[in-house]
C-alpha cells in the first residue's frame, strides 16, 4: 500500500493525518452498509476497500428532493461558541464569503453570533497577554498563552493572516517605534559568544548550546550525572536532544525508506502504528510526563519541523493577544461576552438550538449550524445529549488529552539579567535551562533594546505537565490581583531563590544575585491553564492511540454541529491548527447541506480555492475536496440518525438518505475502476475488482467482459486509453481476462501475495544468463526503478528501458516482436 511520499508537498504529519481520516471514513461507510436493513440498497452500494486513497465520494444530487419544511432562507445563520483564535477566524471567513458572494451577485449571505463565556479582556482565549501596566515603551507584559511563531511551511496560513491584518515584520533595533502588532524576531538561543545559564544537579554552567556547555566544562558529562558509569560515553557526548533523536531515528528512517521505495513500502507505517500504542516515555524508559504523549506524535513532530536551521521565529510586539484584538476589530459581528453556552440541541435539519445561561439570565437561539471552537474540556461540560454527536465523538471529547502548563512572570525595576551580570549579561534573549522548580526561564525578545532605567518583565518560569502541577499548587485563584500576589508569597520566594541559583556565575555569587533580584522585584503574575475554567487545559496533547482512533471522528461534522479549534487539526497546540480547522469544518458542512440550500455550492467553491496569500480559503494540506465530500455524506447520515432517534423512530437505516441526496453512481463505478492498477492494491481480501472480473469472465456471454473493460478504460490516462480502445488491443484484453479468471480468483490472490511477501531467496542467488528485463520509463504500475533494482542484483541479466513507454504501450506489436527476438537469439 502506498502510504508516504517524501516528494509530496504534504508534510509527513499531514500524510499521517490523511491516512487516519481515510481509515475512519472507510470504517464508518462500511459499517453503515453492514448495518443496513435494506438488502436492495445494500446490493447497490459497494464497500470501500483498504487502500491509501479513497474512491470518489457520492456528489450531491443536483435535483435532490428538497425538504420544504427544512428549507431555509438564503441568509444562513451561524452560531459560534468561543471567541478564541478559531471563533474569531470563523467570523473573518464568513465576512470574506459575504464579500465574495456579493461581488458575484450570488443570493446568499451569512449572519453569525459569537458567544464567549469570558469577558472582553480575554478575547482570543489562549491568545492571552497579561499587561502589568505602565508606559508603552516599557514593554511590561508577557504572553501567558501562545508566544512564538516559526515562519515555516506548516505555519503558512498564520503568516498569511498576519499579512491580511497588517502585522508586518520589523526589528526593534532599527525600528524602535514599531506599532503594537508588528512581528519582531524571537530568539530561541543566543549566538556565541553570548550565553544562557544551565543548571542541573546543582552545577551551574553558561553556554549558547549544550555542546558549548560541554566545551566550557571540559567534559562530555558537564553536570556529573554519570556517577556510576552506567551511561555510555557516546550518549553523553551527543547530548540529551540528540539521544532522543537517535532513539526515534529508526522510525524516522523507516518512514523515509517507505516513501523512497518503488512501489512505496509500508514497513515504517506499520512500525509507527505499533508504536502509536506507546508513549514516548515507554519508548525511551524515562521522562517527567512530557513524554506521555503518543510516541507517534513525537516522531511525526520531529519530521514535521525538520526544516532548515535558518528558520526564523517571530513574536508579536505588544503580545500575541494583539492578533486576537485585530481579528475582533475586523469582524462585522462582535462577540457577546459573559455569554456561556449551556446546551447544544439539534432539533431539525439546519436547526440547532443553543441554550445560554448566565446567572439568572437564560435564553435560547436557533441557528442553521453551530461552530464549537471551545476546548474539548469546556465542550464536555455542556449538555450535548441532544446535539447529535456520535459515541466516538463523545468519547473523544471526554478523553482526548490536554497538556498542563504554568507560567510565572515577574516585573522588575530594571532588566538585571541584561545589565547587571557583567560578562554574563544576557543580551540576545534565549532560554535558561534547569532542573529547578522553575525549570525553563524565558528571556523576552521584545525588551533587549530597552534602556537600563526602564522597568522590565521576565518570564521566569515556564513549566509543563508534572512540573506545572507541582508549581501550580502554589498559585492562588483569587481574582483580586493584590490579594492573589499576597497569597503567593511562597511561590514568589521559591522563584526568587531559583532565579538566583540559575544565574550564579564566576563574577556574581548566589547571595549577591538574590539580593539584587529581590530588591528589583516590583510585581508578579502567575497562571495555571488547568485552573482556567474557560480552557480546562493548555493545549491538545494526544496520548497513545488517541490521534489514530479519536481525532479522525472529531473532525467529521456531526450534522450541523462543527467542532473546530486546534484539537481538530493535526497541528494541535499551534494557532495554525485552529485556523485550518475552521476552513475544513465549514467546507464539509456546506457539502452536507447543498441539497437543502443549493446556493451553498458557490460559497463552498470559494472556500476550496487555493489563493496565494489568502488565509480564508484553501483546504488544509491534510484534507482535499474528496475527503470533504465524504465528510459531507457522513454528516447527512449522522444527522438523519439523530433526528430519527429524537422522533422516536426505530429505523436505523440511513442508506435511503444517501441514495436520495447523493449521486452514488460515481462511487459504484470508481471503486472497481481504481482497483485495477496493481500499485493500488491493498488487502486482496477486500479487492472488489476481483469479483467484478470473476463474474464477467465466467459468464458465457463475452460482451459482459467487454462491458467491464469499457467501464475500466475510462480511468486510464489518455495515451493508454487510446491504445487499449483499439479493436485489436481491446479484444485481446477481453480474451486474456476471460482466460485469467475462468477458473476463479485464486491465482490472482497468489499474485498479490507474491507482490507483498518475501520470495524465500535473494535475487543475487540467481545465475541464469537467460533473464531479460524490459521496462518502460513512463510505467507507473511496475516502475523502471524496479527494473534497475533487479538489474543491479542480476549481473547476467539483459536490461532494457524504453523511453516514454507506459505499462500498456510496452505491448505494442513492434516491441513484442523485439522481445521475442531477444528470447530466441
């Protein structure tokens, strides 16, 4: 089965995501057929076989019957839950569609309401910047949530959005008066000779990287962790990051080899699926909960971000919440704050009710569709019993993992880490690394050029998972800032002590540093995302098997309820994941309802465009129109099942819905047609093409096989189809296939087995001089690389490659004559 393609424009993670989307669609469609009560309908629809690609989805009927009671006006009303990145972006996308539809004189528009449980100070959700106050030029803020953005291919849509909002790249060194919202460089590490502090096992060393720390210490074990000599010196030499990379390298390499083989292999894919049941902790045998994520996630993330080391990172001047504020400024319908949604109820086709309860105030509103962009933890607290969510989606909402995270920032009278550490001044930002309670200290990139007289903020602690749990227990939930700070004296003292320990150096003692830091302290702010009732966690953090078994169901629209947000994207924990989830969610939902509102086709076509620099259009890389069409089909099925249930019907058969609303003839033709090429074969036991050919071959009427061949020929490329449709070639193919399958399909099954299993001997063992290898350079089924591979291992064989010849044109009469001559000479 062709699984991965290194030459594809899709990243490895996107290809992984697409495979799991396809698998969920195949399983759900086949289960629908298996559970159908109508044998006549069942006989008319084929199962989806196990291949890496989906057959074409049934398209909406252009003359599908309209449910006049469910027919809606051409003003589509959308309810959006949450004013985070995904919720605000939904508004921008709908505004963009309104503009484009109006310009094209299409009688369709969208109205929307955005319901946010928090207040206006928290617009953006996890795009949250805390401002300590003071003059603008002091930069007295820090990002409690998202804070850095790599400018790489994965983040393309995010940077397109920056561009649309006028958030331009600049540099504070050359443009000190840049406006808030500008993108400025974010420094992950300093350039030598500048350094950052490292403190492990009570040992302090300064360096720009772990390798420079080793050089400075004059040993491969700078922190003296190999006390009993049990660690291989080779592991010590390369450093922790390289050890992790080395441990996952066999999986990375196997995935790459799969993609490089002809035909592509699946060894790496099978290994990855096996280790999807492992956490990285289980795989490595160590860690402090950060590695509790699925090991497949670790491997894929390492491949996903395998870009040039020259990749530039940026942060938003004024804080990442500037992105949310700029989106809020642009949308035509502003969010309704302090407006928590208590329940979601699907009561009809394109009729979803939201129950809003805020204190003693309660109301309900009806929408054609609802886009739920809140975190899954918050969605799980809503009453969704009548929302029409399937059990796998409910299970995912309940159990999909979210990571814990805490941040603590301190406002100081001046940036002592930049100005008071003498030769160890931290002038190029970066990170402080330690095993102290504060763990990671983040030196902001936005105040490195500020004068010494200015106040300054330091993100003194950034922790995850267990580390954040332990630090978070010292954080107060009091909403009054002064009282909260007073309640957190133990936290404050712990961090002041750890900062002094971390920054100790040859020129300044821990005691002197502590006094300096304590004297410079002005204020602090501590935040635990686990304690935030409007997030219930920091970011999606999938654990073993969760991505492969649950995520692919979450992204399917549950009728008219769309679940969006970073957890609905393979790029969870990134803003880009929230953005792309909105586009594919709306696109699939529009496909579900095109038979009810045909004008939605125009909006859907706009969404599906691929327009450079436009963040509002273009399906994300892990989706395509065909996948979205399949989601549209399943959306109709899921909605009808729910409506039958609430109406008290025992009829669980939804095939009638599919047959009446979608053109299934394309599907019936496409599945056997796609199964003809050997490079498309997956599991031979699910090969529907075999049964099609068997029936035609064993029918005494030869015209039956002729009809099958005419149906198959339509999927071939023009040059091959022209060749195969010539009378002599056509009749020859009919005769050959009638003969091949005359006695059954066992021979075909054996051939598939030989195609996918070892033969029991090596090619190099063959010494026969009579072997001839003939290959066409344009053969896509048995590629020329296969011939070259064998020729290298069969030195006595004669290998010929014919330029421009395909899998079918190689049977031209002139070439056949040449082949026979080769064999008889």
